C-alpha cells in the first residue's frame, strides 16, 4: 500500500484563521483489483488547515504511489482520507474521487473528516450541497 511517510507538511502561516484550501489532481490512477485494468480518476482535496498544510510535491508522489495498486474506489478514497488526516490533522477535510466511466457507470466517492468551522468562506449554511470541480474535468468524466 502507499506509504503515509511520502506526505510532507509545512507550517501553516495563518493558523489563527479558518480558510479554505482546495487541490485537484486530475491524473490519478490505480488498478481494479478484479480485472487488473487501470482506473482513472480525479481526486479533490478540500480542507481547513490547523497547524500544518500538505506540501504539493509530496501529495503528488503519494497519489502516484497508488498507480499499480489493486484497490477498489471506496478503499482508495478512505485510504487517502485516513492518511491525510493523520499527516495534517486538519480542522476539517473532504476527499472526493470522481472515476471515469467504465461499462456505462461513473462513480463518485466522498469522505468528510470533521465539520467545517463556522465562518469558513465556503460555509453557506447548506452543508448538503457540494460543487464538484466539473469545469476542470477532461472529456469523458
């Protein structure tokens, strides 16, 4: 399995403020554990940092470590959520994976850790609404 030790963090320069961070990785790949075929997805990380933020090169290398891993969509999403929560200990975090369709079925898996702090810029009192990064998706997603 991918190693949490790949994730590096740096000190949050503004820990006194709740602010929204979003990183979108559009080239995520893993392998279907049943068929051995590659799975292609988009991973969206949204979080409100506490003491540290995740360093992007390390995040990219961590995501790439799933490339040859035989793992189901649900397990991928939960593994990423668990590892990032352990590494960063954010005030709030959401991981969403959007998977390219295969056999006429597309999948979206979402894991949320904690509750978003009140007053965070994305807090619109409608926690059930999530705006997917649809505009940034390549054709076929």
